[in-house]
């Protein structure tokens, strides 16, 4: 039920292929919320859409934005004090293979310039990345043939995070299958990325943990997306 308003003050500074919108409203329990959305047209070949990150140094989003002379940047993934614990691939190079263990946590990737959301896993010492049509719920490690429907994922840009919120245009919250629970599902600041079609990205950032914006739960974030 949020009303999205065009941010003309920002759009005038950006190419026509990037449009920014802002929503200020109330959640069902009357808590205030503020969100900003960017809609990006990938048919603009002047745009270089890229995942950046490191396992040797930490940066704020603003620092990465400055370093790479960006015109738009969002944060992504989960990290410890020393390294990324989410899958990161930049220009085809595996920076981080993702979470340890048997989990297949949701990730966003670009195959060429076409966006995709799936459940990947980096197998073996070479970190060959496979994608699966469903998250792994079995007590065994994913492989090139398990879970069913495995395919090599040839995305040249990948940022892992999770949980997946939307598949085939419908809400599909796989928090439990991806190993999320407890406080993670409650209201927090959030970042989400998805796509309307093969050439239109949607990036959403929700402020949180403050009086003007309480943040959103995973369920509320799925509804926004």
C-alpha cells in the first residue's frame, strides 16, 4: 500500500535509464516506514552493472561508490569481521564461494546482461558454481547433479544474500530452507534486488531502526517487492 513518488531531484542527475522513487508511509501496525527504489533499464549499454567486494578489506557502500566512480550503488550480502559469507563473483572471478556447509542461499546474478535469482552452490576446490530450481533441504552437500535440476551457473556477476522473496512473480519466502530464523526475520533496514523482465532491474532500500522508519520484516519486504 505504499505510494511511490518520483525523485526528480535525483533523476535529473542520472541517465534516463535509471529512475529513482521514494515512498513514505505506514505499516499495518501504524509504524512509519521509508523506502527508496531504483528502476534500471539494462538496455542502456553505457551502464556497467557490476558486483564489487573483497575478502581482504572492508568498505562502506559510499566508499565503494567513490572508488568505482559509480552513479548508483547498493549494499549486498552478509559478512563477518574478516570476510564475505555470501557468494560474490565479479567479472567472472569468484571472490567468495558463499556459505559453508550444505545451504544453498539465494543469490542474484547477471548472465551476460540478463538478470536471474536462484539458489547456487560453489562445488569442489575449483568452486564451480551450480544453480538449482529449489533450495537444498537435504542433509547432504549439493553437487553437479543434486538437488534435482542442477545446471552450471555461468553468471559473470553474482551477489549472494537471501532469502529469496519472489519467484515467477509470486511471493516465495524460503527463509527456513535457507537457514534463516529468529531476529533475522524481524523488522530491520533492508536491501533487495529483483527484476521485472530480462532488461529491467528493481533495487529497493528500506530505512530502519529509527523513528521515521522502523524497517520491515522479510514478509513485508516480499510484499513490497
